[in-house]
C-alpha cells in the first residue's frame, strides 16, 4: 500500500511495496482533477517525484485487503487551521469526483473474468453507506441506515461530517482509539476515489483500460 500523505485520496495498493509505488505514480494524472477542483493544481504540479518518507508494516487488513487502516507517523492531531482546511478541501474534491463519475458511467458495470462484480448503484450505495454509517461513527456521528442515500440526505450528511470533523479537531467529542482525524480524512478520501476509479474502469460506455481494481 502506497499513498501520498499530502494528497488524501491518492492511494493505491499492490502485492509489493515497489509495485504499489509504481501504481501510485501511474495514477498521478487520474488524481490531478481532484487537485484542480480543490484549486491546488499548481501545488500538485510542482510536487515533483514521489519520495518515500516512511516505510512501515501495517495491520492485518493491509495485507488482506491492500488498504491502509492506521495513521502514519506524519499524521498528527490537532491540525492547525491551514492544514484542516486543506485536507477538507481535498476531501470535498474527492466527493465531487465520485459524484461526477457516478453520474457519468453506465448503470451496468463491466464484469470480472468469472462474471462477478457490483453494478454502479451497488457501488454507490456501498461507498456512501460505509462512509456515513461506519467511518463517520468514529467521530460519534450517527446516521440512520440509508439516511445519506438521497441527494438531500447526502448533502446534509457531508456538511454534518465536515462540521463534526472541525469540532473534533477543536477538542470536542470522545477521542478515537486507533484512528486519528488526518487518517479519517485520508481514508474517507481514499474510499471515494477507489470506487470512483472502479466505476470509471468498469464503465461500459468507455474504452476498456488497465486498472488495479478496487481495494475497498
């Protein structure tokens, strides 16, 4: 698993660290629209090549799912105003990217070699419900089952999620045990982008492209 700690959502998993880094680099241009939407294109373009700043063994979920399930040593809380604004801006851009992909792709998705896989609406439901009913719960936010699946419900949930993040960063609420706020933002962004790219790669109206598949 490799991720760009400064760019929530730019994250890829592979069987070896070397392959994960190679795959992460190959997704640079696919992530760039997020930086553009967040008005950070110049900063993103000036970032240069990837540098490994930390190499650590993740929890069991990392080996099994290829997903980062713990903060890295560079993710600390509380964040200052500039940092939390930046990370939330990128998370919002990831949501925007996900929503645009969901609206653009075919309802039926390209199946795997054995004919399996979720269709578009199943991916959308999974992505939204996992974030709103699992990730957000880490901050003490309780969303009714399926409560974020309507357009208004999703807008309201996201605004509440962001407001709860800001309150948590200010010291309100019960502290998370194994996660922290920078990781929660990164993981939420990753999950949205992972499934947005999955939908793009399986879109029946688009040319078939090589992909890494979904990690989540």
